[in-house]
């Protein structure tokens, strides 16, 4: 199962919740991708292939090199299409500031860079979120057209997320085969 959305929508949080409710494995793609000093890990795609070879898994649909592998094996994609200015951007700002001030270790020894790098680094997570805020409005419909077997659930508010998790479709997914 995949969870898609721009940075700050809550992809990882939802993927973890889904995996817990389904008693399946959640693999965080950022943890596989980022090596020390924010360098890409050379084993990233091999690690992705390894976990998607298992029967049940949940992860985020990100990283262009991994997306084709992921959607070929997925049966469901949950698209978090939350309002950017009102929901996603504030979440992204709060998360980034909290992580920076707490010097929270993210993956493989990495921490959020100083906040002033927002002005100097074109790939700063907040700038990245803003620059890619419309990305999935093209990617998801294209994916749906190419992969008719894939069920896509588009959720546009936190209330819809909670209702979907508590609803009959999710209950059906949670039933053992």
C-alpha cells in the first residue's frame, strides 16, 4: 500500500497508522534513501525491491527512481491532497522548526539544516514542499491511467482521513484473506 502527497501532508504518519491497523510492515523511504550527510544510499533501490517482494507493506510514494517499482507491486494508493496554505504548509513549518530546534536525528545521523538555509538551498524541505505542491495532481491521474488495477483513494482533509480509516473500505482491507 502506498501513501502519496507533498512534503508535510502526513504521508509517513498515515503510512505508519495504516501499517499498524493492518498489522503489516511500514518502511520509511526517507530512511532508506538518505545516507550520512544527506547523501543518497547506493543500496536504496535494492532495499526497496527487497521489502516490496514481501506480501504486505506500506510506504510513501516518493523518489522518482522508486515510484515505478512501488506502483507495480501496490494494490492501493492513498493520496493525501490536503489544502496547501491552510494545512500542509503550517504542518511542514512546525515539523521543520521542531526538528531543527530539538536537533532531532532523522535518518543515519542527519538533522534538519539551519533554518537560514531556506534562503540558500533550493532543496530546503520547506521550499521543496512549496515548489512541488501541485505535483501529485498530475502524477496520480497519470498513474491511474497506466495502472488500472490500482485503487486510488483521494483524501482532501484530515476529517476525510479519519473517516476513511474508520470506514468500510478500510475495514475490508483489514480483513485477513
